[in-house]
C-alpha cells in the first residue's frame, strides 16, 4: 500500500471555516465537514465492525460446534449493523466515502470504536465477558436510537435491538453458567470480568450533544449487569483505572493488527467485490 | 404474461426453500410504472446481516425478466423492521411440514422469564429442548425433541 487515504495525527489541525482541504490520492478532493453526528454514528459503526471481526476469529475454533455457529451468527448481526451505520456515516460526511471506503481504507487513528471491542478474545470467558458487556450496552442504546429524532438511526436501532436482545440472552447464559459452575470456570469468569471491567467506563461517557447521550443508558446497563453478575456469583471488581480514547482515535496496539487482517484483501485489490 | 406482482411473489427464499418471500413477509411492495414498464420491488431483510439478500435480489430480477419485465429495480428498506409475526399462515404450515418449527408470537418488550414451548414438527410433542440459540442461519435456533429424539430447526420469534 503506497498511499493512505488520510493521515490523522494525534492533534488534528482544525480547518478554518470556508476553506477546503484537498486530500491527495484516492479520495476526490472535497470539503469534509466532520460533524458531531458523523463522529457519533462512526463510533457505533466501528463498535459493531470491530466486534464482528473479533467474534469471527472464533470460526472453527469454538469450544463446541453449536457455540462456533452462535458466535459466527452474532458476528454476522454485528456486521449487518456496521454496514448500515457505515453507509449512513458516509452520507453524513458527504465526502463520497461508502461503507467499503470507511471499513477498508481508514487507519487505526481514524477508527472511533470503544477499546472494549478491540481487546483480544482471550479465553472463552473473556470473549463472553466482552460480548455480555457490549450487548448490555447495545440493547438500551439501540432501543433509545429507535425513539430518537434521526429517522435513519431510528430505523437501524429498531432493527438491531431485536438482534442484540438475543446476543445479551446468549452471553448472559454463559456468564451465569461459567460463573456459577465449577471452581475453575468460576475463577476464569471472574478473571475475565476483572480484566474487562475498566473498559466499560468509556462506553457510558456522557455526550449530551449526541442523538442518544450514552450517560442516559447507565440505569439499564447497571441493572442488567448487576443482576447477571449476582446470579453468576461474580463480584464487581474495585478499580479506579478507566482507560479510554477510542472515540478520539487513540487505541490499544491490538487494533492495528486486527485492521491489518480485516483490510488486507481490499488494500491489495482496491474495489474488489464478489 | 405473468403479472409482475405474481412473478415476484413466487420467488422462493434461498435458505428456507419451502416458502416464498411473500409468505415470509419480506416482500413489501411491487410497483409497475405504466409508462415505462419498469418494475420497482421493495423488500426488507429478516436480519441486518442476512447473507441471502444478494441472492434474493438476483432471483427477483431473474423472475421478472422471465415474466417479461426486464427493467427492474430492487430496493431494500429497513423500517418498519421485519417481524416473524409477518409470516403468513400458509408459510407457517409449509415450514412445519418441512421440519422447521414456526415461530411463536413475538414477546412484548421487557424481560419475560417464562419460555413458551416449541412443538416438535415431526411428532408434535411439546417435550422439546433447545440445543443452541443460533442454528444454521441467523433466523433459526436448533432444538431436539425429547419424545422422538429428532433434532429440528426452529425459526426464532423476532
């Protein structure tokens, strides 16, 4: 790959109003008003896209065949939501980028997903902890989007919340089974919750200007999480570490490797389709 | 010449080969522009990531061309979101005959702790259990009958 679509540094220089920054290379030179709404939708799209890619890594590696199929199906649902959200984000941006351009031709610093979804799968307990917390966040999020004033987001939310409800049910079942299972499964499930817990803070960071302020999801999120953890005989870890930065493009080192695999075909054969 | 509506309505779902897209409830409308003869078909996916959508679009265009409507456009809408409640009675009967337990009514919003039983499509026994919440396609769960021991697919209420 010779050219990047765009090189975003850690401190992007704001473009003065009325000026046009020409983007060399693959995208047509066009003004790119990076709106608040675009960033918000891109964040949700990237959550779903990166979660889909991580879950797909379980293909042919599941602990049992049914679980292999389940994780692939959940990955497919996430990918479906990601495609709709990326398409909409591209339209909001108005720079001619479609879902493929956004998925395949951005570098890690341009991704807006939360850190939780890019963390490695770990063992099965870590994967289930990640999926459980993601679904506990996405269900109230999509439900709230379904009732928001943005028609496109409302349609996507109404569709995706039904699928997320199944993800939450599935992950809750495993968290309970492992947490309230053998000594070893309990130990591993508790370790997984402890490992992932600090990353939840970022999910509910207040954003009052967003179509749905993530802070408003806290009550639903907390009630599901505390109920399931208590049924699973798991304890809430005590920690004051709150890693964040994904929504601003500051990621863990894990995302670059994930993107390398996700984007390699498209980077080698731009515009490939089948 | 078959009407455009009839041609499209007869298209079979590629993953549930026993029922048509109309019986499945994913065919929303078929409109023919009188002046040009162009047909605009509107469909909605069962699941957002349903990989059968491309095949369905191609099948619709093929069916229309065969029925004398070469000019066709297939549009996809997401709202209102598809529900298994839209599957017709005839469609449900066909699914059951093919060994796929049709979905029950969609649960109202909110946590409902009780699970309604799913009858075995082979022997009719209500004594069945879920093996996996996710089956061979996104829309199906895998179950087993405790009476006749046969595994079967169940179309999940959505």
